[in-house]
C-alpha cells in the first residue's frame, strides 16, 4: 500500500482531497477483508458451516459495491478538518457499509429479487443450495430464513464497529438506522396497499428517508461529528438532502430504463413491486393509464416500462436531477470546509447523480 504524507511540513502542502480520501478508502477495504477473514475462522471453530453465514455477508460486501456511504462519511470527516492519521473514523465508515449490506439483504427478500451486484441474492443462493442437497423442508423458506439471519448479522457487525465511535454520534447513529427502517416500512406498505393516486410529497419522503439520508446526508454528518464539527450539520443537511434525492431519482431511472447487465440487478424490479417512486408518481400525473398498468402487477410490468418511455417523464426527471445537483452544490459553496473540499464534494455530487449503475 502506498504511504501518503497526510500532514504538511513547513513548506510542503497537504495532500489533495482525492488522494486523502483514496488512501482512507484503501484502508477501509483492508479492514473489511481482515475482519471477515477473522470472523469466518472464528465462527467455523464451533461449527464449520457457520462460516457460510458470515460468508453470505462477506461475499455481498466484496461483490463490487460503490461504497458511496463510507466515501461520504470519510469526506465529511476530512472536509471538516479531521486528522487523516486518526483512523477512528474508519470504523464508522465500515459500519455504514455493513448497515447497507444488511439493508440490501433484507430488501432483496422483500422484493423477491434474484440478483444483486451481478450474482444471486443471498436468499436465492441458499434456496438453491437447499434444492441441490435435497434437504428437508421448503427451499424458499430455508433461503429466506438464512438471509434474514445474514442481514441481522450484518446489522450486529455494523453496531460493533460503530461502538468505538465518540459518544456524541450515538443519537445520530440511532436516528440514521431508524429512518432507514421506517422509510422501508412505508415503502412496502404503500406498495402493498396500492394507495393511488400517489402523493408526490409522500413519494419524495420515502425516497429521501429510506435512501437519500442514509446514503449522503447522515454519513456526512457522522464524519463531521467525529471530527468535532457539528456546526457543519446544516450545510451538510442541505447538500445531502438534495444530492440524496438526486441519487434516488437516478436509481428510479436505472430501474425503469437502465440495462440490468450494467446495474447488476433485474430490470424494472421497483416497477414490478409497485414501488411508489418519484418517477412513477410523476408519470401518473401525465398519463392516468399508467395507474391501471401498475394495478395489473407482473402482467403489466413490460407494458408499463414501454408506457413510461412514451410519456417523456424521463426528461422531466433528468431536469429535476440537474436542479437538485445545482441546489446541493450551492448549499456548500460558502461552508467553512478544509481546502479543496468544496470542489471535491461538487464532483462527488455529479458522480452519484449521473452514474449508470
């Protein structure tokens, strides 16, 4: 691993933001790898197959995720002037990635998803093992049961890493987890109840609460708090809320119009599950016939994607994303951040808002 001089000497400039962040992200990957290696070994001593449960979490984490949440946590810390050589913030960044793994595993069960990051989902893989081995009971229930436990285990791991963070972040960590779970419940409930017409404000609240806040806003706030800069909370909330919503809108567009071979998950999954996304709400306002296709469920999923293309709603969503990116970047334009970090956060905003997976 390359060693980086993180503190300037008398005449030497500090390392640029991207180099500092890249160095900490490398250390994060190393910590994840070492943790899972040790945990697999430890759990297999009592029962060899117990390593499979740990492996379910480790394999998902290692399957090529974007590491958006750790990156924003570390960025919030460094932008707030945190010491790059104080690696306590790494534990918080690891915790965020493990919390995300827990959310993905449970979300895939609820959505009956078959692929995640280009490989079978946790419940699908364990169901397949059950079938191949000819074990007793129902393979689906076994697979989903193991996946529930794997998601719970990831959540325990996340709390284990966050336990070493300063006490002042305890309330923030609790709020982050609560927002994620409550937002997920409302998302599932509204989809199941088929509450039409979609309330645009409710759709936005779901998007921001279950994804936007815990993806960008809260990680930034956590990083700043660990650096001892709670005064940045307002600026990071304004930036994070806007860019978090843009992030979720991009997810909606990828689901509806993207290529599953690129995104690593099935096309149109949110549409098939009747998720009340901002995209779908905007499309219904343009074309009432879309409501009937949503009510048709799986039978109308293919036609629904075609109808969405015909509405032209994609253009409106892209414009809204542009506006959100502008709003977020303006929110940090005057924030008292460490040198170079306004520009770095502006670039990060564009990367997450205009990604293809």
